[in-house]
């Protein structure tokens, strides 16, 4: 596996979101109950960065139209979003976060 280092694990607080970049791919990184998740950092409904949204009840709210995406799966949870956002596998090793761009989280 080709893991890409995206930063220290403390870059994102519990229950929050942080922006990251993996070789030009924009990412929204989340920490939920001590686990890390990554979504493509662009809403599927409009040109908005999910990393600028609000985390609530396991979802990220798009800052443009307030649609919700599940941070674990990328699935839409409320209108107006209807298309899932890509979800990536994240690993933590030695206090650093890594992501593999060629593999989505649901392909594990």
C-alpha cells in the first residue's frame, strides 16, 4: 500500500474537521470517538469545501446549502445533497495520519 502522509494526528480535534491535502487531492479529515475519517473536501451538490462546514451528530454540514453527509461513509443524510462524497481510508501510525488515495474506505 502507498500511504500518503497528511499530517500529525493532533491536526484535528475530537468531533471536529480539518482540511488536508494528499498530492493535490483536497481532504476533509474528521476525528470521531478516537477514530479518523476522510472525505473528499468538495460537496457533491455545489462548489463548497466540507472542511469549512460544521460537524454535528456524526455528519458534516455543507457550508453552502446545509446538506449533511455522514462522516464515516460519505453518504448524503439530508437535502439538498443526493450524491455521496468519496470516502477514503485513514490510518494513524506513530502520531501521523496517512491516506491511500487509490482505495476508498468501503473497499477494505
